[in-house]
C-alpha cells in the first residue's frame, strides 16, 4: 500500500498541475513520431513495472497530447472540459469498482438520485425506475428505440422479442435532416433498416419541418407501413436548433407513435434565461436522451436515457420471468433489466459530485454563461465584414463561415480547409460541417472559462489560417 500511496499522491499533483496550466499550453498538437511509436508499439512487459514508472510515462508520453477539450479555446464538436468535482471522485469510483447492475449498495442507490436530479433539471416527469445512466447518447438511443419498437409491436398484437420483425409491415422512423447519426445507427442495429428511416427536411432555421413530417407520415400510412417513432432534437449538434417539440408531439399522438427526443447536447438549454418556451413539449416525450458528459462537464463516460413508463423498457430488456423478479421495495428491479449492459460502472459518482458541487443555480449559471458567450461570438461575427453567420444562435453553438470574397466555389473549399489549419496552429480548435449545402465553421462553447479575448483570438486564428490556405484555393 505504501507504493500505491506515493504513486497516487504524485498522480494527484500531476492531475492538478495539468488542469491548472491547461490554458497555457497548445490546445492540440500533433504527436511526435517517437511518442507515437511508443504509444502504439509497446510490447507487454514480461515482469511488472513499478507504479511510479507508469505515472512518469503518463507525464512524459501522454499529457502533452490531449484531445484539447479542457482548454478554454477548444470549440470543437460537443466535448466539455471536465468538472473538478468529477475528476476528484473518479479514482474513488475506480477504487470501489462496483458493478451497478443492481443490488443494495451505494453505486446503485446513488444512480437513482442522479436520474431524479437530471429529470428535475430539464422538467421531465420522473417516476422511480424511469431512467438509466449509459456510456453516452448512442447507447441511450438504442435503449430508447428498442423500447419504442417493442411497444409498437405490442400495440399491434406482436411480441418483437419473441417473433422478431419478420411477420409484420415495416416499421418507419422519422428523423430530422439535422438529427444525430446515432439515430440511424440505432435503426440499423435494431433491424429496422435505413430504408425505413425517413429524413424530414428542416426549415430555414434548421428545425424539423412539421408540415413535411405530417406529409411523410400520411404517405406511409397510405402505403400500409407502420409509423412507430419520431425522433426530435432538443439542440442539434450542428447549430443547436430546438425542433418544434409540441407540434411534433401532437403528430406522434395522432398516429400512436413513440416520441423520442435527442437532448444529448441541448436539453439543459432549457435552463437558460427565457429559453423554456423554446423547449415546450419536451416533457411529452416517451424517451429523452441527455449526456451529463456534455454541457454539465461530467468526465466521460456518462450518458442518460429517461423514459415515461419504466415498465415498457423493463419489458423490452428483462430476461427474468415476472414471477421470479427480485423487486426492491419500490418495485424497480435491477438496472441491468432496463438495458443491454450487465456489468455497469459507477457512473453516478462523477455525475453526483459534479451536480452537487455546482448546485441548481451553478448549473443554470454554467448554461447561461456559455449561451451568452455564443451570443457574444455571434455579435462579433455580425460586426466583421469578412465573416457571415449561417444559422440563428439559440443554445451555445455558432455556425458561420469566413467570407473574404464572393466566389462561392472558392469559399466552400477555403472553409473546408480552415478547421484543420487552425487546429495545427495550436492556439484554438474548431471544427467544420455542412449546412444547406454550404461548408461551415462551427464553434461549440461549453467552457465557462472562455473569455471574449479567446473568441477574438479564434477569429484572428481563422483569418491567419485562411491566409495560408488561400494560395492553394484562389486562382
């Protein structure tokens, strides 16, 4: 134990020093060839190495090559800086090392509280047993849509678990053109097939077009198909758009469809200022996905799926006959009966520590701060003659492009090249996307340590990177 104690103390100091200095280092940098060879080509040692040597290797070979998401000038994808409280308790969760499949121990009991807190934060009706912590939104989506598939079969007199999908009309799912790729992946994994996924067009604000949805559903009904689920977004990853959830919920109710809402990134946006009206209808969902490891900053992995009726999800996954179920006093059963994971890690500790440390006011403040940063960047873009905003800013994502000239073809190629060029310069990090057929730059603001100066530096870095790339792009 003495060796472990010394190594843990060294690792703790290393961790704190890393977090304290993260803003002074490059956001991202390429891995040196010697370190790349070491990271990918090590042989398993014949004899064990001292713990102190392992910490030294982490220091020398790994900490210098982060993804970058802890840095205040990281604006890529939807990856947050880790919360201090989550970092603090992560080793304790590893030391306890429980399986949170079920049972009467702290890991399981704390997860019930975390799920209730998350539901309360976003205003989702929560019943005991009405949720599950997962590895992330992708797994949460598979769980939610499996329950939707099972319910649709039950409504039609078919047991999907027993009979599969072979003895009925194809089930059809509706997703926005801006919907996350995990929806399509889930459809494939669940045997629905991409042919049965309808991509609903978006309007000029990148929200699902309700009229188009209504038309597609009516057409499929007329052709004898079975609309079973519509997946809406409470904050898309491209622009942060929130779909018209209430109207979509009405259509789902009219046709007996499951309403699934992907709020992995944006559901917490409901806490920002007067945003609650934009999220009207979110509480009507049959399932809601949100990722505490995104806006909340819980260290990965920590996703979450909430559902309206726990019994439906339990009926989808449990392999224990009803008469043998070992229910606790709340009739909840084991978490492993509500999803595909049997051995489950102690995710709840990091989520609990993060939320308890911030408190409700702190969480709302985190959301408000980053939303205001996005609006600040929006104003800076609109005031600059060489930038153009491409989508309304509603949450904490800003979609825009660099526009020094009016040549559309060259602009597309230039904006396609800019993100990688900015990343390699090491002073800021952003990513690109396509919106309405146009190459776009995309900045996601999740770090409350980001300042206006950081935003100004981002725009200057884009200009500098574009100047280098322009020679290859413009004739």
